[in-house]
């Protein structure tokens, strides 16, 4: 509702990182996005963090 997609994706990445240690049994997280633009931004942010997580900064 007007909140920047990139900022939202960054916050979600942080929440998922913080949640990981206490949620060992969680196998899948589903993120529903309703617009192609939002999907592209989230993919870009998530891929950036995944690369950093794997040590590819």
C-alpha cells in the first residue's frame, strides 16, 4: 500500500534470518506477491542476500 518493495524485502530477509535459529522444523516459507514488479524486486533482494550468505559478497 505504498511501502517501498525493496525496503519490505530487506525487512523480510532480516526477519527470516532472525527466525531461522528457532524454527529448525520449518521446511518452507511461502511469500505471496501480487505484482510482477514486487516479485522482481524481492528476487533481486533475496538473491543478493543469498549470495552474501554463501560467501560471495
